[in-house]
């Protein structure tokens, strides 16, 4: 068996539920996770009853386009909704209202530390109802909860630019961060508010998007319904290894949909018949197409809040905080706002913000989320008045002091332990640094045992 080198080719499809007040095509509340009971936020439209007429949610469209603008996308000035047909019990109409050839946004990107990941498209669709499999009176049943039916759902699809599991994770985290800074989605992974799908294949040559005749592998494996970033990284890595073994045996991995088994840490086959399903897409005749003006798009662009990339640039300019350090404080807008108040307090006190950031990141200063900036500054000041000392440096100084002060050592050992104060002073002087006396005391006590 030869062991050829293969290059991972990975594309992600990410779904996120938008947190608009009402659902995508009706006025039912959009709050499936807080509903008291199943099927209380429903009406003829989201139940798919005959005669229900959809009306598009304006906020959901505006938010989708703002997401596109935040992710450097082009916006289609002419767009529309299409019907995507398939049968499943969680889809009562027999079709999902989605977008086909004219998504609201296309051709954007997210930069990761391992390179740029191009975004092919962002479209808006409706979520399905939720199937609940359980036992009622000893009988196994599948129940349908329509509270989630027709909740606005954005889908963000990348080009197959991703090359590692860590890059896939970084991309997905940055996407979640953007959704949160725009304040348009909570992205609660556990509840299914954000769902990840990874398309994975291996190529004998590295993917070169610039090379127009580059041929992608003739198969891809799609791992669906991944509900954590860690699981996605693990699933990608597992698939890359599994596929390499197959390719090295001169076979081609089966094109299929697989799931992630987080108990046994492996992917498993779910569906193999993956010839392009015929969804019979066509424009939804109940929903007129949209025409946006450039002025409208520019108005929305001007309304974008400060996003993580810009925030890090500003922190660099205002607080001289390096981007790689600042990034640790931008997971949520909330955390970023808090950190900004800390930096303002630190700057006012003329502290070095970079040193403060490092102290917080390295846990030299203990901070609770949202801790009072004044407390943090006080702790930092206490820390800053103390020099660094290495263990060996301290040991050498203590040995010198003890050798030169045998009387004091004898007194200490005979029970006059208060003499330690004198020894601490001698060690401090020998070191020529300002060290936390408690650190010296502890080391002295240990040595004198
Ligand atoms: P499908 O029609 O099966 O959904 P698409 O061409 O629309 O396939 O691509 C879906 C996702 O799969 C995109 O993110 C795309 O970048 C990615 N993809 C396409 N071909 C490959 C491949 N050979 N290996 C890995 N990912 C791929
Ligand atoms: Mg797909
Ligand atoms: Zn409804």
C-alpha cells in the first residue's frame, strides 16, 4: 500500500436562525426555544394549511443583506424566493421556501489565520418543524412541534477553500462572532440555533482556485448536523484520515452523507444515494421578487455596527493593543464592551494596556466576566510593582543570605521565627528587585525546614 500525500478540500454550509420578532412568512412569534408548549406559535401559514399566504419578513431580509455586507459580499439587487420540493414530515407544504439562483448575497469572504475562505452565497430560507421521537404510553412515536416551522434561517455556503479542521473551526467561530456582533442571531449551538455541515474530500494536488481548469475530486463526503465547533474539527480530522486510507488502497470514498457519533468519536454513514436530488425549484408565485436600489444597500451598509475586524483596528490605534491580544476579548459584543471599559480605565491610569491584556490572558490577574475595571486596575498595579524572579535566581539569593547569616539561621531554628523578617530583607537586597515578600517568605521557610 502506497502512502501518497493528499490535500484536504473542505467546504462548509452553515445554517443560523435569525432572531426576528416574528417568523419568516407569518406573524407568529419566533421564539421556539422559550415556548411553554409545542405548537403554540402556529397559524395556517406555518402549519402549511391549504390557502395560507406567505408574506416575507422585512427585517429578516434586511438582516441577511447586512450579514452579507459584513462578510464583504456582493448583493443581488434583484432577488426572489424559490420553492424547494421534497417530502418529510417536518415540512407540511411539501416544499421549503428558499432561494435558488438569486440569493440575497454572493461572493464574500472570511479571513482566517490559515488563509482566506471565500463565501459563495448567503441565502434566506425557512426552518422546518422539529421532530421529537419519544415514547408515549409505552408506544414509540414521532411527534411534530411546529413552533420552529418557518423560523427565518440564513445559510452561508463557502467555496471549498478550507484546508484543515482547525481552519474550519476558526471560520465557523468567526461567522458566529459576526452574527452576534450584528445582533441578528444567538447561534445557540446546543439548541440547534446554529448548525454546521462540512463537505470533505482529498485531492492529489492542492486546490488552486486561480487555476480555472483545476479538477476537484469526483466525490465529496458531507458530514451533517454537527452541533459544536469541537465536534466539527474532530469530524473533519476523522474523515481526512478515513478517506486517506481508502484512497491509498486505490479506491474512491463513497459519495455520501455521514453523521458524527460523539460517543465513539467517528463519522457514520447515513445516506449513500446522493445523486443530485431533483428539488424541482421554481420561483414562489406567492412571493413577488425584490428589487433593491444601490442607495438602499448603501444605507444598510452605513448602519452596520462596529465589527470585530474594525474593533481590533481601533483598539490598536487607541490603546496600542496588538490584534492577536485583542482577539481574545471579542468573542461576544458583551465581552468586547466590558474589555473596552477596562482599557479606558487602564489608559486613564496610564497603565500599559498590552501588559494588562497579557496579565489577564495569562491569568496573572483573576477576573470574573464583567469584573469592575477599577478592581482589575488595582490588581494590575499590585502586580506591576512586583518584579519577575526565576526560581533559580531566588534559590541562589537565599543560599547566599543563609551562608552569610548563620546566627539568624540558628535563632530561627531554635524557635525565634520572627527573625525571618530580617532574612526576607536580606534576600530582597541581594536580589536587587522588588519581589512579593510572601513569595520570599515561602521559599525561605521551605529552605529552612
Ligand atoms: P451540493 O450541490 O451537493 O450541495 P455544492 O457544489 O453546492 O454541492 O457545494 C456544497 C458545498 O460543498 C460547498 O461548500 C462547496 O464548497 C463544497 N464542495 C464542493 N465540492 C467539494 C469537494 N470536492 N470537496 C469538498 N467540498 C466540496
Ligand atoms: Mg449540501
Ligand atoms: Zn405562523
